[in-house]
C-alpha cells in the first residue's frame, strides 16, 4: 500500500493523526524526504537520514522512507536543474548581446 503525498511543493512534515499514515510511515517519510533533498544537491534543506535498523525491521517505516525520498528528490532536482539552466542561459544571453552590440558598432563605423 503506497501513501504518496502529492503536491508537496514546500514538503511539509508528516505527523500522525488518526486516519492518516501510521507513525512509522510518517517518521520514514520525513527522514526519506530530507534524504531526497540532500541527494538532489540541496544540502541546506535536508540531510541524509535513515534509521537503518528500523528500515530493515519495519516495512511501514521503509515504505514511508522510500515514498518521502522520491517525493522530495524529484522536485529538488528539477529546481536545481532550473537554477543551473537559468544561470547558463543568462551567461549565453549576455555573451550574445555583447557580440551583437560589437557587430552593430562595427557596421555603423563602416569597419
């Protein structure tokens, strides 16, 4: 049984309440989410956390950890990739504008 928490842009912590995921699932999800963000390169927003003994012994904790890891890693990777592409694009845009301005200046001077 998968408890996928969708649409968690800010990745809120899961807490146990009656009718919601079991405490072991919530603990695993939160640890997995921190680990997923860390794995994606956003070290300042999470740290790798896994209670290995609990992961091996409690299937609910392991399921929560796996769900949290995937749920938080993918958006964090996308955000990192977008920041990289934006920075790279801005650099290329700047170079292109400089080259265009030089060519225009040369054309106006008749060079």
